[in-house]
């Protein structure tokens, strides 16, 4: 009987008990997954970043620029992303433009000071000979009293000099490259002007015809005309973006558009 029971037990198919589902590890619980940061986060100007966030995240119909395409669900994303790229282009233009006279002057003064520092450090770390001569000739043979031995302080000054020298060359190269950039006459273009310039390039590249605003004014004899208002497709777009999305006043945008249009006319004539 025992053999039969044992044989029956051996012939029976073995079924393992189902394992309980593994519990999620408590390690890292409560930590939110960080998505990749938007590229606008790295712009140097906070107002550029805020404007791009509005263009990319505001609900349909909440921005004045939406009315320019009548809240068209197909055209609206294209318009908003195109305007966001305008902000990126303007920011890049400001980043790559020539440094100010004040910046170049300070950098040049810093370069002069560093060059002088190298000379003083070399004097503090040498025995009266220049560094290259010390390396080639070795220790002096006529120093029986040990008056020109290199001590710990001299070695430290030499090490600091060696660390500073490449930075001096790098700064010299940076200043020279910045000086070679072409100078632009007139007042230095600020943020709004660069934005309107970038918007004008985007407008013309997309098929826009004219940047000129239509001016409604009354002329007076021997006196300046009285301007009542300005209008135009490009001006309306600039006001919708830079007043409705950004923080500029309408009068500032109108003046910037006028200046950009005049610059474009001069460029076309030449």
C-alpha cells in the first residue's frame, strides 16, 4: 500500500503555488519623474521665457494673436510656434552681437593686470633668470651660499603662474575676436528692437509684403502733422504679440516698427 501511494504521488503533476505579486519598491516613492526641460528655460531673459510659455501654453482664444487667425485650430499652433521662434532668434541676435565699449574696456584692463601678474609671479619664483632659462640651464653653479635656491614659496608661485598663463592667452584671444566684430552705428539696439527685427524677418520670409504702417494724420502749414493713429497688418501683429503677450506699451511698439521699416527701406534702396 505504501509503495502504491508513493508511486501515485510521484506520478502526480506538481503544481507550484502562485506567487504573490511583487510589491513595488518603496525606494524612491514619492519622487516625481522630471521631464526634459523646455528649451526656453535656458534663455538669458526672463521676459522672453514667460512670453514663450504663454505662446505655447495658453488656451485657444486667450491671447490677442489668436484673433489674427480667427482661432483657427489648424493655423493657431503654427502661428504661435512661429512667434515663439521669433523670440529665440531675437535672443540669439542679442547674445552674438558685439560687446559694449564698457565690457571691452574692462576685459582689456583685466588682460593687462593678468599680464603684469605673470611677470611678478615669475620674479617671485625665479632666481633672477627667466623661467625658460632656469629650466634649460638648471640649478646655478655659482650659488655656494644658497642665496638663490628655489624654496617652497617660489615653487608655489611658479605653479600658480603656470595655471594662469593659459587663461591669459584665452582672454587675449576672446578680446581679439570680439574686437574684430563689426561696429554698428547709432544707439545700441535693445530687446524690443531686436524682437521687431526678428518678427520682420519672419514676416517677410513668410510672404508678408510691407512693414510700413498706415498713418492717419492731419497736416498743418509750417508745422508738424498731428498723428491720430497708425494701422497695418504687420503693426497689428507686432502690437498683438509685444503688447498682448509681452509687457511693452503700444507707443513703444509703434516707434520700433517705424524704425525697423525705415531701416528696411534704406537697406532695400542701397
